[in-house]
DNA sequence: ATTATCTACTAAACCTGTTTAGCATTACCA
DNA sequence: TGGTAATGCTAAACAGGTTTAGTAGATAAT
């Protein structure tokens, strides 16, 4: 095991001060009037022996880490995993590393994770905020950390965010079902105060209201197991035999919905039409293929990173916040034809 | 913004030395003969003002970080995402945080990531190794870092690992198809020198050989796109009309296989029976439901963490390595009936 | 000749903890 | 009473970088 070299070793080997080495390695040679000849000699030697500065020491002194903290609701969920993956790649290209973790929508866990990230001197934050986290996020911002939210935002917190046009998406999907002649359209969602969920509900309600139809809303507890969700939906089928279409507020509910319709022996779309929010391969390959509201995953990731990089590279803290709302796409498939 | 407290602030406020504070906070009060009265006073005050030691400074001095580096092939793949999620939870319970990243099976990227992890003073490593990474992993081990591999292992590197019984799994699945009367069973895999892939191929070949059947093996390049894989399979269907069963070497190939059989208009399992390695919800919900070799995801994660924790807590470096091989389960569904 | 300016560096402080070595007191013992 | 041991705590070194403040010597300006 070759012992790791330190900047002092480099300085000693070249008989110069570690200050000089530090200046050169940080590109401040010109500014500090280090001769070109010495710069070349140091760079050459450093390359030769493969010296890499200890980033802990660096972070300790500078307060910067070149690390971005990414907090998603659940990394094992396809939507978040894919976005996380792309964010990771993009950040990497800009010289940043990512630390990520799942919040589980658990406020306390999120608080602990934020504390850990702060402690680790993370440079910026990308977060899908759980409930009641406003204060912690505000503190981050107050303390000058760049924060970008996505998927949802916090109305009471002024910060950058990237979301999709949830209200229009469900309005449009519901209208689509109405246009197909469906009269009893149900909406299955989580009971949540998060913006994306509220907006999706509003979009549904707006379309239903406009057409003077009767709303059917099932709210599922966020911590309900798949079994419980399944049972809830099956019970709903029992008590609402007239429902002829369902809109699911996210991919997980959609998946449970598929299980439920199958178990109930419903013919899709003959007996009942289905539309899910957030497309993924299951909906594409399922028989019959499921109509879905596809979120622009790559675009979301691209914009999140773009906003964060702008803030990280800004010399003065930008005062006004940027809010990006992206369009979704209704992908029509067999389940709603 | 309240400025972050340092151990010096604590010491000054209490008019004692920061050494004393450090000893107390690290539970070395008894050993260092600090009076119980003072211990109580310090602990009380620290709690009161909410002081948390700066972990960067701590890591810099001690060389320990309470962070585990997790390198999986692709975090957006369901199998890895789920394992990563569970590993994260388990590590968290033991007081460790996880930094994870995707290797993409790219050797150079993996080397860079390992360098970054080392640099960040990560305490231990969990890795699904790509090709040609033997030397880097050996270096880690030589330098005393706990390393646990999973999903595959490196025959030339002596370390702990957790894998499944790949050979038996595919042997068993192939035999299952043979018992059903299939005569022309194909195996679709990646051209890979990784142990898990080699073993899966061997299991298939062994069963085919025992029954004196003719092997049909398609090897797909790891970097092939879904489109290319699809085309390859469709071409294979064209040129091998007699094939009546396919075993896929992993979930992604299985997914492409579903698309292919659908596109080719094949009746499953009438025309052709399918079995996929590595179960997930798509296979469960697809019509017809796909028979799959289910890996014990939770058990894999549990054992990986168990092995790593044993090494992390060991006072002396354990000489002999532990190799854990877990059983898979063949989940019979419609696609092979 | 003296002062100012510039060049090319560097010593020492700093970031925030941990760890080593050691220093007063008091207690104990012969 | 003098020597040893135990008690209770601390100063300073250390981890490995960055940054501030400054220095020695050469050149230019007054």
C-alpha cells in the first residue's frame, strides 16, 4: 500500500512552499505571479506522481464540496429512479457528484437527511419535498444554499422548481374520457396536501364540473400497502357498479388499479376505461396497453440541473426565482379506446 | 442565519478545554477520568444548543466517515434500485449513510467513482463489479477497506460476496421446460464474461446437454439498444421457426422478449413458452403472466449489509472470506404452462 | 539616494475536529 | 515527610488542504 501523498510531500519534493503548490493547482498562478516555469514543473510533477488533493481537507477549509444532495421520495420508484439517474449523469458532466437518498415522504427522515447533507457541506439541493418541510427548506435558502424542487413545490417557500402542468394534464385526460362518452369517471388518488396531487385532483374536478358529471373520488392513505389499496378499489367496484372509467393519480395507483380490474374480472376498456398518470413500461406492455399521461422525464432532469447550475455558478445570489412548468403527453392506448 | 457552533464555542462557553468536550462527546469520559458532574454539564449544554460536530473535520482526522459507497450497475434498473433502497434503509439503521452511483458496467467510470469514494474516506464498499476492475478492487482490499460484491463476483479477487445460485436456477428452469415437452429451447443472454452470466449460460447448457437437445444461444452486446435487441430476437424467430421456448438471462432481455413475441404475433405459451431471469411486476402483471426466476432481493440486501457490518465492526481484519449463495425461486405462471 | 512598485514566492493562520503527552492537585503509603 | 499513584483536566500537535499577510530582491520613479 503506497501511502497517500499530501500537498506537503509535493512541496518538499520540489523544495517549494505548499502555498505555491496550492495556488498552482487551483489555477491562481497567474494572479499570484508564479513563474510559468515553476507552474510547469509543479504540474508535471503532480501528474507524474498522481497526486490528488484530499477533498475532505479542501471542503473543510473552503466550505465547498462539489457534491449535490438529491432527495427523492423513493428511489425504487421508476419515475424517481430514472430522473435520479439522469440527474446523476448530468451533474457528473458538470464536475459534480450526487449523494442521494429516499425521503419516504417522511418529514423527520428528510430533516435528518438535510442535516446530514449540510454537515457534509453539500453545495446544492434537489428535493421532492414531503409535507411540513417548509421551515427546513426555508432555512437552507436563508443560509444561501441553492435549492431546486421538482415534481411538486411549496407554495409558501420562494425557490426554483420544475413541475409539470398537472392541472391541465388531468383535466385533459378526464375530458378525453368524457369525449369518449364516459359518464361515471372515478379518480383514485392519495390523500395528500402536496401540490402535484392537489392540482391533479383539481384538473379532474374541473373537467367533471364543466360537463356537469358526478365526481367519484377515492383517496388512499399514503402509507397504505398494495393489498389495502387493492381492497379499497375492489370495494369501490362493488359499491359503484356504474363507474365506467378511472383516472389514476400516479403510476403506483395505476399499477394497483390494473391488479384490481384484473381481479374483479372487468373487461378493459369494454367495462371500464383506464388512464394512469406517469407512463412507464408496464403500461406500454400490459394487455391491453394502458393509456397514460407521460411526464417528460429527461426534460425534468435537464431543467432541474440547469436551474441548479445557474445558481451554483452565480456570483451574486439571484433574487427572483424560476418556476418551470413542463407539458405532459397523453399517450392513447387500448385501455381507453 | 445562526452561525454553526464549533467545539471551541462549546468549550469557551463552559470555560473548559475543547479536548474535554471531545472526550465526553466520544464516550471516552470514563477512560479519561472526566468527572461525572462535568460530563453531565457538557452533555446537557450540547443538547441545549443543539451542537453537532462537523463530520468533515472528524473524518479528516480519523479517516472514518460512517459512509458506505454503493456502486450498482444501473440505479434505474428495478433489480438494483430495489436492492439499493433496502441497503440504504439497513445501513441507515446501523448509523451509516450510503453514497450510491451507477457504474454502467463502464470500467473507467467505476475507477473514477472508486477514486472519488476513497477520496471521500468512505468506510466500506458494496459493488457490482464491471469487467477488468480486478486490480482496483484488489487495491481497495489490500489497503484494508471492507469490500462486499454482489450479483456477481471476481474469481481472481479474494473478498466477500453475495450471489444467487445462477447455474442451478437456469438448469432448473430449462429442465422445467424440457419436462413440459419442449424440444427447441433458446437462451438469450448478453455476451459477458461476468460470473452471473456465465453461470446462467452453463446451467442452461447443462440441462440441454443432459437431455441431448440442441442448444440455441443468442448473445446480445451489452450496449445494444432495445431496438437492436428487438430486431435480433425477431430475426432469430424468422430463422428458427422451430424454437418452442425461450429462457431470458435477465429482466431487461425478458422485457425485450415480450415486445418481440408480441410483435411477431406469437401465441404465448401456445407457440412459444417464456421464462425470464429476475422477476418483477411487469412479469407478474403481463398477459399472459410470465414465469420467472425470482431473486431473493431482500435477502441479498440483508446479507450484503451483514457481511459489510461484520467487517466494519471487526477489530482485526478477518482473513477468510465469506461467500453467500442464495437460492432463487421459479415462479410458474401462464407463459410456460 | 531614497522611495515606490513589481515580481515571485512563502510563513503562518485557519477550517474543526481527535489524539498525544503532560501538568497540577489530592490521596495514599511507608 | 517524601515519594508514588490516582484524579481531573488541558495545551499543543495533527489531519491536509486554503488563504491572508508579508518578505526579499529587482526594477523604476522621484
